[in-house]
C-alpha cells in the first residue's frame, strides 16, 4: 500500500494526501486554509440547494501560471525560448 504526497501550490511543503489539505475543483492543492486563501481560493454555497462552489484565482482566470505567461511573452517578443536563453546569457556576461 502506498501513500501519495503533493507539494503545496504556495509554500511548497510536501503534504500527505491522507491528512488534512485543501483542494480546488480545478485540481490545485494547498497544505492549509491560509495557503489556499493566499491563492484566492473560495469555498461557498452557491444557491439555496447548498451546492458548494470551490474556485481559486487560477480557475477564475484572475491569475495565470508562470509557464502560460512565459509563452505569451515569448509570442509578443517574437522570440523562441532558446533565443531568450541566448539573450539572457549575453546580458549576464
């Protein structure tokens, strides 16, 4: 029998999935309510039928992963990732 772990999306702490953790409907997971709140997570009743709605700033598209922003920036700069690496190396010299 194995035990699954994940890294908290905010603090990076390794968390056992057999213990307490907070998760969003989009799949992001946090080690605590505090880390979840920092990521804009909400958990509230949506209507009179007590349907629970869970979301974070990423699934509400209020914020985006760094990888998505990098792809967008590279497209706007009209450079590839490799070209950007070369540019960065030259700047560091």
